[in-house]
């Protein structure tokens, strides 16, 4: 995977050279599918850029033959791929300075104090055991059904047996779905 | 009022068996609220602990399963449940045998309380 | 790989007066749920069963029944698993 990073950096610079001004925020509105053409105009499909050429001539021909719309499409594609690429190593952890850390703590606690002091929360009603249950006495006299107890015991017994038979069925995929509807 | 909120969070801490810390921070790890039992769980207070989760959560959102909501990390002595409630991050640290499902069930109860706290972070 | 578990859940969810069934593991995480039952209930169900076990620590975990109107909820812990069954009496 190490070789990919310089390739993407290269393509990103290339986009910069051809003045791509696509806003990254637009990435999320662009949903390419397998039917999306990279190059919008079908006439371009016959352009010299798509013919087999020597690698040293490729970038020159490419830069000259692509119209602006397709440059943008290419930029969008490159940027969206770069955004979606998982690259934990390249993320640099921005650790806060002690001073900024302490300043923020003070700021947050001030704001929270202000907020909570100005909010009037309604008084909680007095709590009482079983106050919200009408006819509490009747409810308390209900006998447990032995059917329920038996059903639960059977359920747990079947559950244990099912768990013992739980195993991963290898089928060549790296990720095996479990209970995904 | 702050005391009432702290009391509420403390109540939650004691409700879940084996839960040591509940912490609400911004994405850089600056604490807004923290309640803890007397346990030696200093790693949750390390400044890089929270930003690491924020990065991991962002990257996890690129796995094609939608936005990452919760990451549960099981260690030999502890478990850490972290919830992405940007701009806030909610961290729970509990013992190995702590009821993870119970912690996850607290999420819905806490959402309402977090709305107030989010305002403090958002006033930029 | 989880067909037997699915089968067990389906079988018990379709029993008389049963509205929903759920199985939780020892961490309170939902292994499976069927019917009108919220999978998030797994954590709370297990927490309730753990608390109730403290009433008589030397005995086997008891079965807990919660009643509300014509609905009832049965919770029981058995080793690694905690089962939760929602039932409702027909009107």
C-alpha cells in the first residue's frame, strides 16, 4: 500500500496544476455509480488521450485534450477517493498545548454554569413506590403462570444448544457477516 | 444546577455494576464533565486518549457501513465504550466484567442531557 | 452459521401470547431478538437479573416477572445467557 500514497499525491498535484477548484464539501453530493462516465462528452471517447501512447507523451496530450468539465470530474474522483481512503498512519494527532487545554476547560465550565443557571427545570414530582400503577393491590396478587416459567426454561435450554452450534463458515471472504439482515 | 447534573451522572455511574468513569469531552479531549469512582484509571485522563478515538471513529466511517457511532474496546483489565456524539465524545470506562449492554442502553437516556452540553461547545 | 439460533428465536416468538423474545450474552449484548422487542433491552434485562440474583446469592438465578396491565416481561439468567420474553394477554 506504500506505493499508493505517492501516486495519489501526484494526482492531487496534477489537479492543482490544472486549477481544479472543486470544493471538497461537494464530495458528498457526488455519488458515482458503475454507469457514471468519467469523461462526460462521448465525443471525447475518441480523443487522443484515450489512445495508446508512450508514457512520456501521455501527460502532455492528456492536459491538452481534456475539456474543463472533465477536469472537474477527474478532480472530484481523485478527491473522493482520497477522502475515502483509510490511512491511519498519515493522520497526525493534533495534541493541544497545556495552556490552550486549561483555557478551554475554564471557558467550557463558564459557559455550562451560565447555561444551567438560566434554565428552569421543572420540579420532579414526588416519587413513591407504585404510585403510577392503578389498582396496585390487584397487580400484586397476580400469580405467576407455571407455563411462563416452563417456556423460559425451554427457551434458555434451546439458546444454549444453539450457541454451542455457532461456528464461522469459511467461504473465502475476509469478512463473514453475522446476523446482518 | 451543575450539582444536579453531576448528581444525575453519578447516579448512572453507580447504577451500572463495575463502571468506573463517565466522561464528556470535546473532540480534542478537553473535559466538560467527569464523574468517577475511586479507581486508578488514569489512562482515560491522558490527553491523547480522546483524539485517538476521534481519528479512529472518522476512519471507521469509511468502511462502507455508514457513520461510526460507538467503539467498544475490550482490554484484559478494562473495557472502554466511546460514543461519537460530535461535537462531544462520551467515554465510559468499566471493569472487564462490566455490563456492556447496560452502558449502551444508557445512550438514549443521556442524549437529552447532552443537548445542553453541546451548546457550550458550539458557541464558537 | 446462526441458523439454529434463528430457529430457536422464531420458535419461541411464535408461541401463544408471546410478543417478542431476546437472548443476551454475559456482557449484556444482544445475541438475537425476534418480534416486538427492542434489542437495547438486553443490557437492562441482564442488569435486572444480576441485581435480583443478589437477593439469594447461594441459590440459582430466579425467574423475574414484570407485570404492567395486560403485558408481562419474563427475565431469567442461566449461565452465559439471559433470556427476555415479552408476553401480552389478548383483550
